[in-house]
């Protein structure tokens, strides 16, 4: 059976049963749509993913793009596939019609993207990066920049990148050193080096626009002196495109995402690289961070997509592969049984299923909150959605990256010795997945964001909102006969609130190191609670109405039960450790390592 | 600073402080040795590892051996390195002088091997496989087979392999189909296909001896009809080596252990493959399993070696790499700090350190028990050591494989974006590590072995022995001022015993599925307890006497405290789940996945 990439019935349960896509139709901004147009967009993406993008993935995951004479050549299949992705309209699908978009909800485009990512991450990422870069120009660029760059990016004529990281700075954007010198022609002369630029060179399109962080001469030190620029690979002069002195100097030897080159770029080696300021001077980080939620949501979706396609593949393998016999079988001549009959294989499969279903639920919820935060019915609805979204985003990025990686590792293990070979794709997705705990802010940075900023923002308002929403859902779960789980979830949320309060007080007293010491533990426990909430919502929805099959309902209930029995009971232990302020690693002298 | 592969002070603490290597000198079998000869062997291996084996690892971890015209060609550096490994005498170091060995304790040779494995796993594995294969002939082969094969294997003239797995059988050795037809010349004609044969072909030596499982014509069905054969790649005829009809038909595209080919072998495609029975007919599995403890111990050591070298590298990177500033720093012009100053990086480092130190402690204890089980002072000492060894072996294989993989993943994460590239070696060791949860019995099989056989063997005697040894050590820990940890460990061991009793009763009542359902959870909790015991023993030893530096003592105490605060408190939750008999995955209909 062909790999479905993501289970259709899970998607239906989430869109109809849990988050209720229909309610978006009531918002004026989406009034031009019907549920049928939503479904058709997702169905078209799904078909493209299954029929076109997935089959060539295997041939594209082994070798890196070629790099010769300063030019990157992608795998030959990328060009045609990328064209098909562009034709789907995904680049501007969630953007307004005035910029050529279809004004679809993020919830719809994120779901469509998930299928594409599950099929062929490297190809689809080029589109995602282009959209992200164009979004920055759309939001902050002058009409002229929008015309010159954004339009061609949304149309797929040119691609875009995000050029943030520098060799000496890594995640510390405060330490960006690329310089921008104002020029009489209104542009800036750019000099500097950027690393890990995904899609930073390619042979698909005649131009690439790099959204780049740099310092204008004389800018303040630190984060408040960093500005955002659009820097094309080639600039227009006299109606033609000429070199803009942006050199691709190397291609990183990555372990996954092989179809997508990650390169080092040198701007202005010959003193002739021109960049155009996007937005206000010195506001580059702020502008960039306004797009951060969507970027992190997309990384979370990458992670769930890689986990899902691997789960589906290992599930099929476990059904097909005969090996061994039941514990009670005594006759060695009896035929072997499919390995899905072995308890430990089932454990590995249900764990993957729980991670995929919980993670996808979390991401679709975040996508829905993105739509409501921007387009909600009134200011209060928008405000509440924004608070919840900001709170959940680091979790929706980190849970899929960390637990998704565990899920991909289990998919290898299900294959036994074959899993350790590239004869099966499990190892390719596992290599792809590993990036997601690193890019767009490492898991450590997400944990600091969650605990140090989001959970304690506005006097704890987002967390109280989270708790009251969960309490409402717990009521519905009780009515559906899932009272035990509802009670356990309520207790865990209470523990989360108490722990957060204790840590916030520590921070208020000036001990920010003490507050944040166990941020990673906090993230982990928060994730387990947030995913428990999703799985309970899914089990509850599956019991409501008569639309859902017995298998779907049983699967949702078991996945929920698995999580509540296996993961949730550990949360109290973790919260106790966090509150204890345990210091074994934090204050160790370096010689003690 | 050059990578030390394994920390010298940890090794000293383990050999002198925890397991006390000196007491082996009191045993008659090792009376020809002094402590100086033990130390010299380890020191020589360490120097070879650091100076010769480690530097070329980087160039050897990217590409697989070439396979052309049915012949495998290894990386050109392997030949010289393998020769050096042979000259160290490691192949027969633990074997008696009558077979050319040095009769060193396993404890010494295992420690020496750990350095070699940490330096260059693929090269060293060829030696390990050869020793294992020669051991089988030494133990069960006729004098003629010992002369013909074993002698040349121990001398390094030929290599050896273990040929167990077949495509249709995988881990299910019951289903071996390779056939052996008796011949008038006393040999057997062999036909069949074996897969995943590590070192199954190479261009280092003129011959390879495959220790192979096959069925003699007319043998009983199932596991009791499988015999063990020595099948050389080339056989001697008229004083020359001629082909023995063993064909290498493909090389698996593995994701790690790149220097070591894993191949498919076809025996007897032309009807002329001769094998010689090793040991008794139909006793092949029994013979093979008598070597299983050592094979699993070596896999555990591989795993700790891969975790340790990566830990050391990421530790050095964290000291060298400046990035970001302290939470309290407000001045963006202040220099960046090394990332080891960040709490989350320290967490990732101390976690790696705990896994490496706990795992190495577990493995050296298992090695010591191997020595005592074979050479202990009296029958009772040998018997007790054997019981404890059998109990601990699945744990000493699985904890390093599973937690070691987590440790290797953390080593990548410490490097940020660079960790995702092959510019640093973190990803190479991570790929190497993944095999260890699969070969020599998957983690699932180890868990069934631990719970279904070892923990309930002899009416629970091994577990009671384990508990009483731990209780003794807890007394020493209390005296050293580590009473809190000692108490927590005693409680966890009590929980382990109670849980095991409950499961054994379930099994006795005929519900073996119910007993073994949570075998993986049981393995995990057992591992955490067993490693807690090791880390407490290390912290205790580091407080005794005045030999140890303050840094070593502080490091051992923090590592212990980390584990007791972070991992051990979860054990009670896991044991409760195991006892509950939770069935979410176990009895799910296949459609529910």
C-alpha cells in the first residue's frame, strides 16, 4: 500500500472534530471561501504530495547538491517538482488577494503544507523560505520594494532566503557584524559573511532575494542596532539582471534535508553589493521576530511531517513483515506472525502514533490561533488568541522536534537490521528530523522563551487562559465518559500553574539564573501536558456524533490512554524537581565535567 | 586539546576505586600477572587508540567499502591499522597461553578495547568478531578444527565472522533454513543465504572463517535442529587455498560503522561449499549462546565508547566556542562567553557524563563478573558471579545502546548548526551508535531476556543477590556521607523486587503475555536503578582515601546527584505502570493503529 504520509482520518478528526474549521467561515476575512474550497486546497496538496513529490524523495535524500565554480546545482528532479509546488499556489495561499494571494486561513495552508513536507521536505522548504522572506517585505517593505521583490517571490519567479546566522555569532544575533553603508542612491553597500543559509544558492530561478540582518554604520551596539535588508543575488541595471556581488563560497555537508542546499554567502567581497532597507533602521530583529511565530510553526510542522511519514511506513512494515511467533506458540513449524503482533513493536507504533497525533493537534491549534489572532471577530478574541498563540508556539516547535526525533528513531527500530540501511527510508527521515531541534532557535532557546517570557507574560495571563480553556475541554471529556483522564489533566495543569508561579517569584526576586535553570525540564513537562490535552480532545471528539469509525475512535482512545498512563504521571516528578532548584549541573566548576 | 576518547581519571576511579582490579591478582589463574602488566596493556591500547586509530577515523566514516566483481575493498587505511591492532595482541589477550593468549582478565581487555572502539569502531570490530568466532572453535571445535582455523584466527592471519541472520528469519533463529548435507569426507555441503554479516568480506587477509548456523538434513524443526559450522571462504586443497563456494553477493548500505562492511553471503551456489561441524549436532544455538554474554558486553562497550568520544568532543567544543552572554549581562559590547557557561549546555554535558560514567561502570562490573564467574576462588563465588552476570548482561547491553544514543544526540545539539554537518564528528558517532540497539539482539529482545528469563531465574536468586550487594554498597555510601542517595537507591531496589515478584506471579499463573507486556519499561527502570548504583559507587569511592582530585570528586558527586534527582525519582512511576498491567498498545486491534 502506498504511504499515505499522514492518516486521512486523523486529519478529518482534527479539522472537523477538534478545532472545527467551519467556524473560520464565519469570519468576514474568509467570507469569500466555502468549506469546499478549504477542502479542495488540502486535497490538491495531498494529491500532489502523494503522487508527485513522494516517489522521487528516495532518490533525492542521499546526495548533496553539487557545488562547482561557485554555483549550486540541485538534484535534477527539483526543478519540475518545485514548479508544481508553485502552481499549487502555496507561496501566497494565506496572503490577501491584493498581493496575489488566496486569503486562505493558515489552518488550511498549514495542513496542506504538512502533506507536502511529509512527501519531500527539501523541495517544499524552498517554497516555505520564499514565502517567509516575501512576508517580511510585504509587512515592512516600501511599495517600491514590494513591487520589485515581493511580487516576483510570491509568483515563484524568484526565491527568497533568511540570512541571519554569522560564523562568530550563531544563535546570538546581538553579535551580527555584517555592515551596511548608506549610499547616495538610497541603497546600502553591504559587507559580511552569513552561514547556514538554506536555499542560499540554486539553479531553479534567475534570482534569489536574501532577507539579511546587518548593522548600518554608526548603529548602536547590540540587538538594537541591527537592521533588515533585502539583498538580491542579482540586481536590475538597464533592464537586465547583473551580479550584485553575492558569492556562494561553500555548501555545508549536512546530514539530512539533502535536496535543500545550506550555504555560506559572502556579501560585498568586491565592494559592490547593494541592499535595500526593509522597515525601520535598527528594527531588524523586531521585524524578524514578528514573523517568528509562523516560522516556528512551520518547523514544528516539518517535524511532525517527518515523524508521520516514518510512522506510516513503519506501521506498514510491521503489518507486512513476518517474524517470530506468539509467546504461547510451541510449534516451530507454525507460520511466523507479522511483527505487529509482538507487544514491543506495538508499543513502538502506538508511541509514534501518540507523538504524531498529539503534535499535529498542537500545530493545527496553533495555526487556528494564528488565524484568530489576526482575523478574530473582535479585539478581545484577537487578543486572547494572540496570548495563547505566543504561549504555545515554543511548545509547538519543540515537542515535535524532540519527541518527533524519538518517533523517527522508533521507526528505525521497528525495521530491525534493515532500519540501519538506506534500503528503507526510515533512516533518511531520521536524518531530516534532527535539524528541527536546531534551526529557528534551538530547543534550549525555545525553553528559555517559554519560561522566561511567554509563561510569565502579562502577569501570567496567557497561562491562566490556557488553564481555563483546558478546564472547559475537560468538562466535555467528562461528559464523553473520559473523566479519569480529565481529572489527571486538570491536576497536571494545576501543577504547571503552581510551578510557574514559584519560578516567576524566583525571577522577580532577581534570581533569573535560578528561575531558568530547569527551563528544559519545564519545556518537557509543559509539552507532555499540552499534548495530553490534544490527545484528550481527540478522544473526546471521536466519541461525539456518529461520523467516526470504530477503529478511529478506538485508536484515539488508546493513544490518549497510552499518553495518560505513560507520560503524564511523570510530570509531577519533573515539576517537583524544577521547583527544588536542583543545581547539580548549573553551578558545577568547569573542571568537574 | 586532543580528544582523550575516555577520561583517564574516570577509568582510574573505576579500576581502583570501584571494582578494585587488584583483587583479580589473588586468583591463581592470573598469578602470572602483576598490576603493572594490567596497566601496561591498557596504556598501550590507549596510546594506539589516541595516536594511530583516532586520527584517520574522520576520513573513514563517510564512505562505504567498495564492492566490485564480488569483492569488497576496504578503506586503504584499514590494513595498516588492523595490523597494529593485531600486534597489540588483543585478539587472544584474554585467552589461555595454550592457544597463544596472554590470559589477561576480561576486565583488562574490555577496558583496553573500549579505548580502541572509541577511536575507530569499524577497524576494531573486525578484531572483535574474529576473537568471537575463534572462541567458538576454541570452546567447541575438535583439535583438528582448532589447529586448522582457530590458531590462524587468534594470530591475525585470518579473520572470522558470525553468520546467523537470514532474510526470512531476522532475529528468529528458529527459522534458519541454511542446509548442511553430510559428506563422506566428514565435512558438510552447505547451501543458504546469510545477511548482515559484518566483516563478511574484506581485502585484509587471504581467508575468512564464517561461524554459521545451519540445519543438518533431517534435523528436528525449530531451534533444537540448528547446528554450528565453520565455513571458510577458501579451503585448503593440495597445500593451496581454493575457493570454497562462498560468494559475497551484496554490501548493505549502512548508515554508520562505515569502515566495516556488512554483506550478504551465498553459500554453495555451485554446490561445492564445505563446512565443518563445530561442537555437537543440533546444539548450535546452545553453543552460540554460551558466547552471548561476551558478545553483548562488547556491544555495550561499543556503545559507551561512541558516547564517550562524543561527550569528550562536545565538552571541548563547549569550552572553546564563545557565544552569547550571561543572563545578567547587559552590555552588548562585553565579550561573548564560552557556551559551557550556559545552564542548558551544562545540562546536556552533565547528562552525557552521567550516561558515560554510569554505563562504563556497569560494563566494567560485568567484565569483572565474567572473570569471577570463570576463575573465581571457589564454586560458590563463581556461581554467584555467574548469576549476577547473567542478570546484568541485558542491562549492560541495552542501557549503553539506548541512553548512549541519547547522549550522542546531545553531543550534536551542543554544536548547534555545526552539529548538523559532517564538519564535526558528532554526527558520525551518532550514526555509529544507532546500530547498538539493533545488533546482537534488539533492545526489545534484551528486555524480554531480562524480565522473562534472568530476573526470575532460580526463583529470583540473582535479583536477591543484586539487592544484597547493593545494600552493602549503600552502607558504604552512608558512611561516606551520601545517605540520602543510599536511601533512595534502597527504596528503588525494593520497588524493583516487588514489581518483579508481581510480574513473576502473573507469569506463573500462565499469563506470560501479561507478564512481559511492559518488558521495555521494566528494562528502562532497571537500567536507571543499575546505573544509579554505579554512580553512587563512584561518588562513594571518590570520597574514600586521598588519591582523588577535588575535581574528580566533585564531578562524581554531581553526576551522582544529577542522576538521583533527575532519573531515579521517575522509577517509582514506571514500576507502578508496569504493575498496573496497562494494555493500551498490547491488545489494540490492528486497525486502531
